[in-house]
């Protein structure tokens, strides 16, 4: 029993400190895209449930996404420009996604769709900056 608990604590600790890999990022990005599709579908077929499901999924996954690391940076990860920039993008995506949910709940589909475009703009901003850097 104790061994199991200790084992679980070690495993949890390992999971919490595990590095965020490129493969994980690609997978998370694909989930983000699927979540956006759900939101769009919710708007198009007037289905609040699908929209909220997609919006919650998008907010959850956005909290865990990290940018590619600057391997040659002397700064701690949290102090790099990429990291700070991506945290800012994430905060905005979470906020705009909250707007989508709220507007849909209030029956304002046009306002909800503006929130959707705001989110899309943030996705694009990050791709423009961070993905281009990555290719250099
Ligand atoms: C923190 C910056 C950042 C934000 C914000 C961001 N992305 Fe990405 N995205 C990336 C990076 C970096 C890659 C390249 C991943 C790689 O190839 O390692 C990527 C790749 C992708 C891909 C291609 C995945 C594949 O199959 O290769 C999709 C789709 C995608 N993003 C969707 C989204 C959507 C939708 C949003 C907004 C809801 C979003 N991204 C927001 C950084 C970001």
C-alpha cells in the first residue's frame, strides 16, 4: 500500500517536471484546431453544448502549451521573450474564449463569432512570430 502511494508520488513528480516536447506541442496544436472547429460548428448549427465543449477544451489545452525553447539562451526559460510572449498569447486566447462562451449563452451569436476571430488572430500572431523564429 505505502509502496504504491510512494510510487504514485514519484510518478506524479516526474510528470510535473517532465519537459514539454515538440511532439506534445504538435498534438496539443491539433487538439486546439479541433476545439476551434467545435466552436465554429456550435455557432453554425446553433448548438450551445458543442460550442461550450470546444471552448472548455481550448481553454484547458491553452493553459499547458509551451513555446519551443531557446536552447542557446542564457536566461531561465520563464525569462525568455518567447516564453513571456506565449504566456501573453495564452492569456488572451483564454479570455477571448470566455467571451465566446458568454456571448453564446446570452444568445449573441454575432458577438460570439467576433470572439472566435479574436482567438484566431492570436493563433496567427503566435505562428507568425514563434514558428518563423523556429525555421531560422
Ligand atoms: C505559443 C504560441 C502558439 C499559439 C498561441 C498557437 N500556436 Fe499553433 N503552433 C505553434 C508552434 C510553435 C507550432 C509548430 C509546432 C511544431 O512543428 O513543433 C504550431 C503548430 C500548429 C499547427 C500545426 C500542427 C501540425 O500538425 O503540425 C496547428 C494546426 C496549430 N498550431 C493550431 C493552432 C491554433 C488553432 C491556435 C489558436 C487556438 C494556435 N495554434 C495557437 C505555436 C502556437
